[in-house]
C-alpha cells in the first residue's frame, strides 16, 4: 500500500551564535514515514545544521522519493554525496533535498545563496 509522510520544523532548546555574532534558535526539519493507515512509524529522519532551516514544502516524485524545500541559514548544510552549494550569504538561501523512500539516503541536496 501507499505510505503517509509528515514533514515538519523542529525547534531546539539551545541557541547558536552565527558568524555575524547574533544568537539564533536552532531549527531543523524532521520527516517521518507512516504505513498507509497512519498507525505505524516505518522511517524517520532529522535534517539539521548549525543554524536554522525553514520548511516550505514537501512532495513525492514519480519514483517515490521525498523532495523537501525551504530556506536555511547555516554554514554546515547537509549536502550528502551529490549536490550543489551556491555562493554564501549571511541571510541564508533556498534549499531542496531529495531523499530515497527509506528517508536515509540523500540522493541530492542543493543550497543556493546560503
């Protein structure tokens, strides 16, 4: 059967100091995969960096990969083995990440302007 996915932002209790000296709350993206009835957790993954990530959207591609997008302000954005990182800016930039159906393998990650 089909699976249900939930993608959400997670706020952490600790704060980090950015390169600009400003204190920021640490925020990451958390995704879970449930069975088709939504009653059993089958996979989960937290995507984090030292900074903040804001989730803007999530969708499944035709191969069952989960694609998430948003914006991030962090120097250690999780690129995985394949990806693109554009020129850095202090304000962060837009990201897209494609995860395999098991949520553990990052097929692609890109951060533009972060």
